């Protein structure tokens, strides 16, 4: 395998790796976001039901509200916990792409210089 092929594989590995990680975390974060929105909907709905009901039904809605308050907090944390790496890896992909282009240009200039000196 020549140097050019090895460099190309390294470039693809770096850019591809960060891109795959970014997409993976993005997909997971969208799933967590959907869970958070669903739990918030139930929590807000239960708050409305608490004010419009009485007796055992009100006690049940209070319990539902308490449960979904905890669930919503957990889901919000999971969403943030996956959205931050998704953003970080997407930025890393862009930076890696720029650095690879810069390195490739530098190598190309170096090879041209070597060819010129050899003549």
C-alpha cells in the first residue's frame, strides 16, 4: 500500500468516525427528546386534571403528576446528555474535514516541491 492510499484511508477513518459518532448521538438524542416531550405532555395534562377533579380521582392525578415530574426530569437529563455529544461530534467532523483538507494541501505542495527539486 502506498503513502497516498494510507493517507486517504486515514482521512476517511477520521472524518467517517466522527461523522458516525455524531449521527449516532443525534439519533439517540432525538429519541430522548421525543420521550421528554411525551412525558411533559402527560405531566402538564395531569396538572390540569388535578385542578378539575376531586376525591380519589384527584389523588390519582396527583400521583401521576408526581411520577411524571420525576420521569420528565430524567428524560430531560438524558436528552441533554446525548445532545451535547451529538453537537460536539458534529463540530469535530467539520474541524476534522478542514484539517484534512489543510493537511492534504500541505502534502501536495511538499510532493510538488520534491518533484521540482528532483528535476
